[in-house]
């Protein structure tokens, strides 16, 4: 799960506890990669993925293919469901 965020974004700060809980709950099954859009890597990824809103979450399968994305908030149920579906494949 890629989270493109900014430390100055109120929505990003508000989502952090929920993302932290999900990361802890799914340890070993889910990798969360947080990238600050203010950094060089963040600017590159924002351009590459067409990111205009923070936070933006992009869920990738094990092969690195984008499965879905959401902006503004993360749907933890969707993350769990996506992990279960990818485990069946």
C-alpha cells in the first residue's frame, strides 16, 4: 500500500492513526510505504501516478500492479478484502 502524503496535510495527519492500526494488524501481510510529496521521490511518484490530492492511497498486488486507489481516506475493509482475494490467486 503506497500512501502519498504530506506532513502539512490535515487529512494526512487525521488518517495516520487508522493507517498505523491497519499496518500493525496486518503485519506480515501488508507493507505500507509512506512517501512525502514534498520529497524528490514524492514529486516523482506524484507525477508518475497523476496524484493531485493528499492523502492518496494506492493498493498494489504482489506483482506490483495497481489494483485500486483512494483519495482522502483509506477504506480498511477494502484493504482486508483485497488481501484475501490476492491470497486466493
